[in-house]
C-alpha cells in the first residue's frame, strides 16, 4: 500500500483514486454522475420561535443510468481513519434506500465494496474493476426481471424546461415506481404523499412519461372541487395544455386526450335518473384515470365516485389514486380498492428532510374545558329552555351547547398571541365546529381586532361552503402578496385542496376525532415559504386535538380495518357540500378563563417536547460534549473558534439566540456555554481583555503593531471572536490609518508572524 495514502484527506482519496477508477478506467461520463449531491435540504428545528436549518443528506457520488434513473451510490472515506474499504458501506446503503438505488458502494482508496440492494449480496473488488454503466444496467434488468414496457418507460425522460424544476428525490422515487407499476400492467395504484410535497406535479410527470412512452393514450383526471381541477390544469399540467380540456356542463369532448372533470358533473344528480354524463364515452375510452384526494368519496364502495370508476374500468384501464391521507376504516378504504401504496412520503419524512415546515403546538385549557358545565336543577338557557340533565364537556361545546364567553376567549387569546409576537399579519385559519360556530368566531375576532378591521373589513373573514362572499376571497387568501384576508374562520371547507403557503397559524377549536381530517388540517400549514418569511407554523389547540400527534397512526402505515359487511349498499350516499339540518343548541353565559397553556415543539427526532431555548441548548451541549474536559479539548484544538461555533449551532447549540434574548452582549459564547452546561462562573469579554493585557503579551509590540492589537481587542469586545480570526478585518475603516492590511501584516514581520501573534492572543483570551 502507498504509505502516502495514510495522510490524505477524503477529498484527496476521491481525486486520486476513486474518481479515476470510475471515470477513466470504468468509462463513466461526468454527465452521468452527481458529485457531492445534497438530496435533502436539512430539517428546520424551532425552539422559542427561533428556526435553524440542520445539515442535508449528501451523497459523495450518485451514478445515473438516465437523468431520471439513478443506479448507484458511492460513499468515500479517507484511509487514515478507515482501514477497511467497507467503512462507508452502511452509510451508503442508507442513502441507497432513500434514493431507491439498486447498488451501493464504499471505498477508502484501497478497493471497492459493493452491496447489491436487490439480492442482498456483498463483494469486494479492486479499484480497476469497477463496473461500467452498461454492466450495471444489464445486471439491474436481469435481477428485476424488467419487461420491455418497463424498460421503455424507464428510457422516457421527465418533462423539463427553464420554467420547470427537476423532481426532488422522493418525487423521482414516486414517479419511477408508479410508471414501472403501470408499465407492468397493474390496474390499480395508490400514491401517498404528504400535503405540500407536490402530488400534482408528480402526477403530471407520471402522465407525461406514460403518454410519451405510448403506454397510455387518454387520461381522465377526477376531483371533487373546482379549485383542485383548475390548479392542476392551469399550473402543473400546463405543458400539455394543447391536449387538455375541462368538462363543462356535463359535456365530454372526445377530441381531447386529457380531460379534467368534477365527479359531481359526470355523475349527475340523484333525481335525474338515467342522466349520467360519463356514459357519453365508451368504458374503454380512457386508459388512465387519476383520482385526486382519493381519501374522500372514491374510498366508499357505494359512492358516486365509485360509479364512475366502475364504468371506466376496462381490462387496459389503470386507476391511479393520490392522497396525503389514505382512508382505511370500517366506513371506507382506499387500501381495499387500490391495494397498498406504491410509494409513501410522509409528513414526518418531509419535515426531517427540510422540505416541509415544522410546527410548534400551544395547548390552551380553559376552566370550563377542564371542569365541564353542569346546569343546576331547573336552570334555563338564554332562550328560556330547560337544559338536559347532564355534564356538558368540550365534546358538546358549540355542538349542542354554546358558551359565548368561551368563543370570545379563544379570539382574545389568539389575538393577544399575534399582538405579543408581532405576527398580526400572519395568515391564520381557525377551524370551528360548524358554520354557525365559524360565524360567531368571526364576530369575536372582529371585536378583538377593530383597528385592522377598520383599515380593511377583509382582515377577518368567514370562508365556508354556504358563503359566496367568503369563498370569493379564497384566491386572495392563498395569494402570498395579498394581505387580506388575514384571519379566516371555517368549519370543513378549508381542510383540503387549499394552498395557503404563508399560513403560519392554525387554530383548532373543533372536535376532530378522524385521523384523516386531522392530517389534512395540519397539512394546511406544512408548506414552506422562506422567501416570504415562513419557516415554521404554530398550532394553537383549544380542544386537546393535538393528542393525535402521539397516536402511532399519525404518520404510520394505514391499519387494515375493514367491515366484512361493506359493499351491501346499505349506506346512504351524499353529495359533498350538502349539510345536515342545523340542530338546536342551548346558549348560556359562563365565566371563562385560561387555566393553563403549554408550548411544545418538534425536536430533531420529530418528537413533540416541552422545553425552553436554554434547556434545549444545554441538552444539546451535553449531548455533544458530555464533560467540561471534552468541550475544552475541542475548543483548544479548534484553530478557528468561529468554525467550531458554527458547527455547534448546527447541532442545536443556539448560543446566539440566548445571548440576544438575555441581552448579555458582553459575554463570550465560550463563557455562556460553560456556564449553562457545566455551571462554571462566566467572565465578560471585558474581563477577558483585561486578563490579556495583564499577561504582558502585548508589551512585546510597539507603535502601529501595538495599536492594531488594541483595536482588534476592541473589535472582539464588540463583535466577538470572528473578526479577530479573519485577516479581512484589517481592511475595515478602523485600520486604514495604519496603511491597510498588507502594511499591517508587514509590521508584524510577515503573514506567518501575524497569524502566530493572533493565535497567541486567542490562547490568552481563553486561558
């Protein structure tokens, strides 16, 4: 073995050994690879309203058979720390699982180790034996037993243009898996992707590739809301606009190969027996039916949706369902109809990867929520009606019992929170029990925000299914450039199909027991929009609904719970939007106050925890450096202290924010951290400068050199260690009188002497 290899960095190992083996000996083209490829953005962690992004996942080499089809990952390690070439293999296999790549490799410059993700076999081989692109492709075809149609689909690229972004890794996984499944003749496919992760864009790329490959020819895109149809047709599917039509007034135009339709239009009304517009076309006219938001009507065996699907269901027709929340209970099941999801990308995964906004939760308990309301014997409500003899709890509030003071307290608490946190212009959705409750809540928020309502009455609005004025403002609510509406009250209308990227606050004052509905509601806040200042969102929970976060079903795979008698036709079928008759509610006055409020946030593992910024930083500090001695060794070893501080911040040691909050600007981060984590007495930066001067180290320097050092110490006092460690500081105006950076460095006898002097001073600062 080359002894020089022992002293090479990982980068040197790649440049001298691994890259030549791949690109020269094995003949891979640079265009067929991505190097230092970050496939996630890094999770955003939020503590005390402070958002920090962690590190993304990075692959050293990603080798591509086609731009849309990665085939191998290679993880490189240096020889000095890693004696075995397999040292990076487990890490590489993790990347391969994420990217759904069939071959994973590791090398330290001595040899390659391969793990075949399809067969589970491993082998070690010499550097000059790395397989060629065609060799890997032939192995993949053989091991996967790919059909000619599948190969044809794989060879068909994505749609790309200057205006279209490349698919993220999980979108690529979803597209490839669905296309392969359909090319292989499967007639049912379910795609599960969390809200905000680009389901419609993914569907477009699937449709585009299937059409271009000639595997499918005519497509019906079904949804149950106009906004879903129009958003898909006009945005993600716009590159195919010359092939698209929207079904209007129940008329289906066979001249267009892609048709977008509301299922309500195609199914017709129940009273119009025999008039079912979908029968205008033959059952085998479409060979691909895409069902958006498949967790709703299409999950039920006796629904109007299913009538359409059953009609367009010939032997060559594929039904592709898309949802963020597959419905799978005794009432209805996507799983029973579509089978297990072809691919799942969950909310939790999206947050961990940094593509979705994390959230913090504020749980608020009122006295009446804890104790309930029990009317005394003979007590009557505001309208003179006698109460039922029972204890009314949060399950009854705003459903059978109205307490106006409670509604007012919800509006008061949220409005105060928005005022105290300087977020009165943050888009906010308030989920209520029903339409009547949403109207009372609107009035309560108006009365708490009269100054802004006077500026524009749209500051607070109700957007519900029965209110055309409110619904007309939905586009403005979604528009990131529009201030109004800001606070919106609703019941069910905004649970799905609404894309409010800048929604920063979700208020829960509704009894939500359905996991599907809960996921959909939380999804209203998960879209990231850092360009407009949104890196996380806040959930304010007045009904204990956030308990569902702890339910294993929140982000797990669906559980199979199917009613054996399902499908007998005994269940009623309702059109969405047709509400039940309003039930009579008791109304009562009651003294309502906040009993307690608890704030929780997501930690780096995706768990909701209750803690403070200080406690969080201390925990992470001790997690990185268990003892003071461990920390001091790392600190003294670090040539550039700021580089170490930046790395610590990535691991949740948020010293800058604590200094900012405590307004202890004269404390060095070093002192703050040893004080927080190890209970050591801190010094101020002024005291540390005083100790440097006492040491006599500065007495060795005279004239301009001494004045420069005094000025540098003042910069350290004001701005911290960063300026002291950077030669660029010498170009600042304060140092112009000494002749600029070059002349100053020469006054110390050259660059090396200057840097040694700074190193010596840093050692004295922290001694």
